[in-house]
């Protein structure tokens, strides 16, 4: 998400034409001409649209467009006199999914916001409150105080096919281009990307997704939302590679954010390094497999299981853990309260310990 692009204003000068000294007949002729033009315009507006023009993309845009909103993130900064001032941190998009004002967007759209403002498709601008946020999935839910709002229908992202149409609706580069529609196809399913230490499975599309589209809707030809666009994950300088969070991944997270304000994740309580992350931190890890425990939180499941700093975690439930992403991905497959078997190496001795996963503290 980036700050809105400044756009040179274009002044449109309307010239009024005054008809002076008209006779009654001339005025009557002008009135008749105006009436005829009005009638022609009315007939034109009611004429049926051909199937060639009224494509599934057009129908999907009409169906979902009113439920896509613009979101402005206002943060606090200091001016030259060290006074607190409120500034626009950036803009993004969101999707209304409940008529009583609930909106889903990306976490990075509203991250660090002091105030959140929502621009509706009907022209209204409303303040919003934060319901819940989840930085791990990059999802958030906000709410405006309104009723009878247009809503988008969630589809089933598990049954979409590579090559089928994909329509992105959002606000690229800020609210100047609010409600923009771009179209392409689903390029790939379950595209796994490692973002930081998290491994995410995303939908890939060649529908144009630009900064400001974050949090907007990725829609199928039936007018159903199949993904939440995330321009933050699109590679800089690359054409036709955009990503969206599958809606089936998003739905349980949205429900949990509404009910609890945060998402419950299983937690082991270790900080680990693999060969690559160790090199980035200035360490040389002389091992052929596993990740090394560099940090251990006291009282955590790992601590209670007997894991210690400098232990090498080789496997979890028989699955290799040769990277940080491997370990996090395996943990994410489990639920709070699950017992896992961890194979460790300590001073050349290999053995198994059992840990019971706890709920990740909300401040982590």
C-alpha cells in the first residue's frame, strides 16, 4: 500500500451559449428540438444491451462494485514544531460482506491507523472502527455505523480453475481511481510464497492489481468474491503477476476476528535459524539438516517439553524442518492443544520430546 499518487488537476471550462433576441417562433423551435433530443436520449438509455456488451465481466462489476469501498488510513506524525498532526498514511480497498457495516480488508491497509475513514460507492464518507486484525494472514475487519449497505457474495475458492476469468475491483493509486475494474484470468492455484517467516498459499492472477487495490475484491464470472487482493505481495517491476488471499482461507479468519478480535494460532515458543537466515544474521550454521534454537521463551510449550537453546530441531511428527518456513508451516497445520513429537539433536545425541501446543500470545 502506498500514498495516493498526486495527479495534475484538469480544469474543464464550460462555455455557456446565450441565445438573445429570439422570437417566439425561434424559442418554440428550440424547445421542440430540446424535447426531441430528450426523447432520443430516453430511448437510447432504455435500449437493451447486446449480449456481446453485457458480458459476465460487466455483470460481475455491477454486482460487486457497490460493495467495494475505499479506505483511508490516518496516522499521527510530528510537524516542524514537534506538534502532533494527523496525516493520511495511505489508502486501500475493502469489501462489505454484511449489510450492517462489516468490511474485510488487508491488515497492512489499516496497520498503525489512528483513524480509519471509509468512502462508499454511493459517495458517502464514514468513520470506521477496527474490529480485529491478523498480521499473519494480512487480514483485518473494520465496521462503519450504517445499515442496509450493499454486500458482496463470497464464493468457493476451492473449486476455481486455472484459466477462468478473474476480475479485480478496487482503488488503484488512491481514491482518484475509486472503483476501478481490471480483468484477467486465474493464473495459478495454491501459489506458495514465503513472506517474512510466514508461508502463505495464494491465488495468482494476471488481472492488474496495483497499490491501493489491497483489500479489494477478486471476483469470478458469477459475481462472487473468490479472493481478497493483496498488492503488497506483487513483485515490483513485474507485469501480470498479482496475488490474492483465497476467500475460503479468509472466511474462518473473518469469523474469528468478529468474535474475538484476533485469530488463535498454535504456539511452540522458539526462535530458530536455518542456514539462510543464519547467514543473513551474520552467523555460519554448520549443519546439514534442521533449524537451531536461538531463543526459548520461558514457560512455553517448547520449554516445558525440555527443549533448550542450541538444540537442533530436525523433525516435527516425522516431517523435516530444514528451514524456518518448514517449522512454521508444520506448526500451522495443528491446533491449540495438539501434542506434537519433536526430534532434536543435542551434542550429537538424537532423541524425541513431546510438546503440547498452546495459544500464541496476542502480543507476538
